C-alpha cells in the first residue's frame, strides 16, 4: 500500500516531502502550543483587570472624599407641623394618673415642590466628581383636621407649635431659609432631632391659634447642595413634585416613579403626583407611632458606564479578541501554508494586552472614546508591521489586521450599548462562528 505524500512549502524545519501523518501531528502540536500561549496570556490579563479595579476603587475613594466635603445625598422631608400636647394617662387598672407630654404631628394638605438641579464638576487629582446645586421652591397649605380626626384627649399647646423640615445633610444649605406663612415671614434656625422626621434639619417656632391660623398657606425657597441623589417624602394629601436638570442620565429611584418624564441630550424633566392613600402613614398622629422615611422618592444623577466600568468591560472581552486573532493566524497557516511560530503568537498576544493598559492610562486623561481610538490605532499599526515581517504575502497581513480592527470596532459598539449589548454580541458571535465553519468546511485536517 502506498502512503499518501503531501508537499508543504519550504519553511523553517520543512526540507521536502512530509507524510500526511506527520502533518496531522504537526497541526495538533501547533494547537497545543497555541493553547499554552493563550493560557499564559491570561495571567497578565488578570493582572490588568486587577489594576483597573484598583484604579476604580481609588477613583471611588476620591469621589466619596469630594462628596463629604461638598455635601452628600440629600433627602428633604417636610414641612411638618409639630404641636406639643399634655395628657393624663393611667395604668391598666385606671389608677396612678400621670401627666405626660407628647408631640402631635400635622402634615400639609397640599405640598408642591418645584426644583431645578444644576450639575457641577469637581476634581480630586485626575478624578472628576459630579455634584449638584439645587433651588427648591416648596409651597402648599395646612388645614386643621376635624375633632373626630384629631381624637385629642389632652391639652394641645398651640402656642408652642414648631414647623420643621428634615434634611439629611445640613452642609448643603447655601442660603438663609425663610418661610412665608399666611403672608408673614419667619426665619428657620438650624437644629432638629426628631425620631419621626430625622436626625437633622431646620425648624422655627410658630405660635398658632387654631381658631384663626387655619387654613394656612406657606412657601419657602431652599438652595441646597448635594451629591448623587435628591429625594423627597410625600407628606401632603396630594404631593406634586417637578424637577428639571441639564443632566441627561437620570435614575428615578425610591418608592414612586414619575408620572411623566422626558430625557434628551439637553437634560431631563420629571413630574410626580402622589396621594396620601399611596403611603403608610396618616395626615396627623401623636407620638412616634409612624415613621415617614419609608416612602421617599426622587432622582439620582447616574453616570452610565464611566470610563473605569468601560475599561473593565472591554478587558473582559479581551479573551474573545485574543481567540479571534489566534484563530485567524492559525487558519492563515492552514490555508496559505505559511508557518507562524508560537513565539510570534505570544508577541501578538502581548500587543493585544498592551492595548488594555494603554486604554486605561489614556482614558483617565482623555476620556474613554478618544483613548480607545488612540490605543486601537497604535496596536493595529504594531500588529500590521510585525505580521508583515513574517508573513510572505502582504494580503495575509492586511486580512489579519482587518480581523483585529473589526474586533475592536465590535467591542466598542457593544460598550456603547446598555439594553441590547447581550443580544447583539450573541448574534454577532453566532455569525462569526458560522463564517469560520464556512471557511474551513473543505479543509482536510487529516491530510488524507
């Protein structure tokens, strides 16, 4: 029986006719070496991802430091009218009467908040932090509930009434806060510690006469600085909140979503309308029976996939890029007969890893998109020049570089997507695998 003979082109270690079995063993050995090179490249790849996580953690620490100095997330709860009352209580047997003092809480009948958020950029070293300034116009009405609703069993001291607004971070107040109550001006003072409203805020003494002070209208303007988010509590029988900002990446969070909202390149506007039926506390009660913090709602100034997140995501796709490039090199060997040494595979792989290091360092100063362009062009030029030195046909080098360029473009497009990234990536990978199957369908891997 005659054994099949195959003639390979001259090359390193190729001095004449080679038997088909030797060619098959050569291909299997080459696949093993390529696999070893790939797994060796995973070590520096993991180190680069770790560096990205470290830089992201450093940036987050800088962000928290700026927020602590500027003002943190803000929650506005109020205004709430608090009136002390004295009542006589007895034990279970109706004996040992004692006079105790408690607070009775009254919430507004109508509460309207119109706010404008202005984003501001602050820097800590090379790290940019987005904070905001806001102007909140708070207005509404208070109505005295009927005696049946009040269910007062003691003496209400209306002359000692106080009006309070709970704020999560008093450092954010940037102007004096004045209240206009039934046409009269009152000035808030700092300090408020109440288990129902919160541990921080502003308040004022507001002596009232239930016979003449109600119904009452109020209005105040609050200039408030904060970071990341702004939330409110729905304290009115009807609470209406309108917010607008030049920030175009809002995240609506909390217990209620806006009834209407628009988001475009120029910013966002959002409107909330909440009824007292939608929350789990009444308009008036006494003592600390209810807490009003569980119904907060508002907006966050979200940074969608900042450059550190995009760097980490792109590095996770690095395995895919290396696999596609290695497959392209291997198929070029099989189809054209040109030999590529495992060391050359390794050097090209290290060039691909260098892309992610360049991307990280440049994006901290230039932004992600420009850094991606510069790093891609640099690595593509390096790979094209290097592959041209060992591939005899220039067209092979061009095609391999084109595969790498297409991989970079594909990854960049995926990074810009939020909703459809997974389905787009899955479909494209399906077609890539189908194309590889089509191109290799007539290759006789056993050379028989």
